[in-house]
C-alpha cells in the first residue's frame, strides 16, 4: 500500500505515469496468463487510481478519473460496455507520463519528491 501523503506530492502527470506503469504490469501478467499476478497488479492499479481521485488537486479532473476507473474495471471484468483494451488504456495514461517527463508541472506539482 502506498503512502497517501507521498502520492499527493506527485503532480497529476506523474501520478498518471505511475498508473500507466502499473497498467503495463497488469497487461503483461494477463498476457502470460498469470492470474494471481494479474489480479495483484489490477488491485494495485485501482488503488493508485483511487488515490489520484481522492487527491484534492485533481478535483477538476474528477469526472475524467472516475470514467477512467470505470473503463479499467470494464476491461478487467470483461463486460464489454466499453471497447477499451490494455494498449489503448496504456496509451491514455502514458501520454500524461510523457508530459511529466517533458517537464510539464501539472497542478500543484512538487518535482523534488
């Protein structure tokens, strides 16, 4: 379990970059048909999304983040309401990671974490 205070020190872009990384791990385990590791990575992924949703600096992105979580859950449960797949979800989250790398600060960023 990640420390909520530490998580909030990351910019929104950095948070999404970490989410993209965990999503890649989950997709990799899924591809290897390792159900235990896939489940573990998915729980961690959802924990990170929840922490991002709960972070006050992200209030203006709340609707987008909640929809992202909904799409993640749909992918994992396979209900087919959305047509998202691991690659499209990773691309979405990774775009934010690239912004963080380029030095975009996002809202209330603290780069010295």
